[in-house]
């Protein structure tokens, strides 16, 4: 039983690592399900879900 669990664990690990390696190598883009836009539009007048302000987005979102 322990041997089977270890084989499944390692196999899944290699598959997941291979998937992310291929995604990085081929510059695959993440799917856009509209979640970030829905969170941003549902927020208050202070700039959305995260509070807004000049630092909104940080280094990822291009905040200033």
C-alpha cells in the first residue's frame, strides 16, 4: 500500500512539474475567467476590493 501511494505521489508530482515547465517554455497564458474584473467592479468607491489608492496592483498590476 505504501509503495503504491509513493508511486502515485511521485507520478503526479512529475506530471504537474512537467505541465508548468511546458507552460513556461511555450509562454502559455493563464485563462481569463473574469474573476479579477468582477472583484474590481464589485468594490466600493475607494478603488475596489483591495482598497485602491496609488499603490493598487503593486509590482504585478502596474501600481504607481
